[in-house]
């Protein structure tokens, strides 16, 4: 391709003259082939770039359009010009100065930077003469794009793993936001997402529409571009209109913590019932977030990557979602009717039932395995277990019991999911004893413990006798501290991994179940 200037001198002259005679700013959007895609007419002080067709799937690239527009009063690039540069991911934003006789004077340009310099994500170019603009535009964009690509490649990803920026916007204390961000990172990891960056934005008041101001939002869009990310995950739950506004404004895929949790469940559910429950929870969460506008719609229904509830994207609509929910409800009812005819574990076996409950990743499955010498899947990720497993447990004096593992709990469990799993947790109702496993090596373990007990109360399970089991003590250095905690919480300290102190646990279980010699 021949070298291409930002705009030809002839076109500059024509644009300047027209702009002068109409006393309005005029703008052109020019693509990389040098074709004019749009002409924009403003007033004497500003122009408004109309909404552009979204570049689906390419939000982590420059748009391939440059904007050249006139300024009539010799003003330099304005704040709004720079915002447009960022939000629209333009190749270049250029101001053409019109002189007092309607002639074309200079071109003032700015482009985005792959890395902030002095806290700024853009660079102002040296002014060019409109009559002889010595700048090979295509070469500039090409080198810019390869710089962006080089920088984006620094984010570590495996295969075609999704990458995301995690965002927390809060008016609460920093420590709380950080701990919550830590958990969000674990959730992202469990969902198979590479975390490019974590941003905590603390402000006195959370903006009702965009959570944060336009300036902050533009920084976020720029960071996304710089790290090649087109997915933002918010630690705060977004209401339907916030989700819509932020999606429209940033052209990025937006999900919140609840959706992330739902996504993990969707990936991990194995049983037919589990899959139906998760799909229902996803659809119910999505329903009020469906909007009429097709594009935002497709982004919302897409879930993370393409792991949504599995409908083709564009034609999905509310009615179909409702139909689907109704159909799933029927299926679920049927499954449960069948299961209802099977009797509860205790009745089936005549043995006492012990259920292991606790925060996700606390070590529930590990404990089940250690106690029963079995091999239920154990993983260092959140929500490793979705479908409950049960095993026989033989006590020293030949007494037997059934011990069951359950899905892990989490703080602010999405209510649709809670409802969905209510039935699965139904089995818990027949338990004679709950073992509440708590990971004491986690700095947030007290909050986690309370969150779990709150959920148990909501499920009306708080009247079942419960033993608190402080797990992972092998990871805690300060034994004295643990000993104090144990006493204060009337708990038993163990290591499910290496079997430390299991005999005390077994003894306590026997006592609680009334198994004695
Ligand atoms: N150091 C140490 N690690 C443990 C202990 N118990 C469990 N773990 C580890 O903690 C991680 C989670 O264990 P799981 O047994 O899968 O936890 P879970 O509670 O079943 O988790 P979900 O099913 O995801 O809710 C694994 O990496 C285990 O190896 C322990 O006593 N000490
Ligand atoms: Mg488990």
C-alpha cells in the first residue's frame, strides 16, 4: 500500500472551508483503506460521534478508524476528544485547526499508548502542517498495534483461556475489599479465567449508573485494551440497568460475582439434576438483564466465553427464556418425584447419617476421604464438589454410619442458586450430625464460618447437632493461637490431609451420635 497520510491536503482544505462557512465543527471517520466511513456534523464548539457498530470479539484491538475533526477557535484537543479516543479505541484522534479565513492550518493528533507514560494512556503527536502532513499514518498504526500485541502477550494465559480484569468498586474499608478481591481471584481461577489485573476503586459514593465516574471508566477501558482483555468481572453485584449501561459504554463483556459463581457451577455440574438446577439459576438471573437491544443482549446471554446456558445467541428473547425455565421446572419436578420415592439415606440403610458441610475449599472432601479411605475428588479450587457423595464409615467398635460430602457454601450465595441447591441439600435434613469443616489457615475463616452457619439457619438446618471442625491446622504456625480458638469455639482441630488428631474427631462423633460401648 502506498504511504497514507492522516488526511490529504485537499480534503483538509475542503473540510476547513465547509466548517468555516457553516460555522460548525465537521468530522470524518476514516478507515485504514483511506475511505471515509462517516461524516459528522457538530455545532461551533463540539461534535458528537454517533454510536458505532460494535466490533464484536475485537474489543481488545484498535478499531481501525481515525477521527479527523475541525476546531474553529484554535482550541487544542479537548478532554472529550481524549475520552472518545479511549472509549471508541480510535486509531488516532485528530484536530484540524481552521484559521480565521477558513483555511486549514495544523493537524493536532493523539493516539493511545500500550503502556501508560507519566500516568497518561495517550500521546500527543507533534503538530503537523495541514498542507504537508509528513506522517506515514499506516506505518504509525502498524507499529502501534505490534506494540500493543507485545504488551498484551505479557499476560500469562493457557491455551485459549479467557482473560479478565477484576474490578471492585466500593465505599467500604480497604481491607474488606482486598479480602473479597482475593476470593474473587480464586473464583476466577476456578472458572478457568486468567486474571490480567485487579483494580480496587474506593470512592465515597458508588455511582448509581456506572458505579464510577466517566474518567475512571475510561481508565478501565484503556487498561483492558492494554492488557488485551475484553472481559470485566465486578466483585459487586450489578443491577440490570448498571450492567446494561456499563456494557454499552465500554463495549466490554461485563459479568458480576454472582454470574461468575453460576458459571463455575455450570462447568462443574455433573448430574442431570445439578445441570438443570444451574441452568435454571442462570436463566433466572439473566431474565431481568435481557434488553431489547440486540447487541448488548448477545453479550449478556453469551455468559463467559460461550459457556452460557447454551442457546444460540441473537434470537434468544424473554419469552423463550421463560418457556425454557418452565420446561426445566417440569423436568426437575419429575426427577424429584422419582427421588422422593427412594427413601432418605437413613431410612434406606438404617444407619445414622453424618453430613460434612462448610465453606468451599475448606477440606470437606479430603476429610471424607481420610475418614473412609476413599477417593472422592479433591482439588485446590472453589466448588470442586457439586454432586454430593456418601460413604460408609466404620467406627472402632464396629458401629457404622453413613457420611456424606456436600457442595461448598460461599458468602452471599446467589439466591437462585441457594434455591436450586435447596433440594440437593434436602438430604442434610435427615442428618443426625453436621460436621462443619472450617479452614483455619484462611485469614477470613471467622467470616466464612459465620456465613456458613447463616446459610444453615436459612435452610432451617441449625437445629441439627453440629460439630465445628477446624481443619488445616498443619498450615498454622501459631499453635497456641489455634488452641485458644479451639476452646473459644468449642471446636476440634484436625488436619484432614495428614490425619492429625482424627481420633479426637471420631470420639466426638461417637459421643454426639450416642454410640458408646
Ligand atoms: N495443608 C492442608 N491442606 C488441606 C487439608 N485439607 C484439605 N486440604 C487441601 O485443601 C484443598 C481443598 O480440599 P477439598 O477437600 O477439595 O475441599 P472441599 O471443602 O471439598 O472443597 P469444595 O468441594 O470445592 O467445596 C485441597 O487442595 C486439599 O488438599 C489439610 O488439613 N491441610
Ligand atoms: Mg469437595
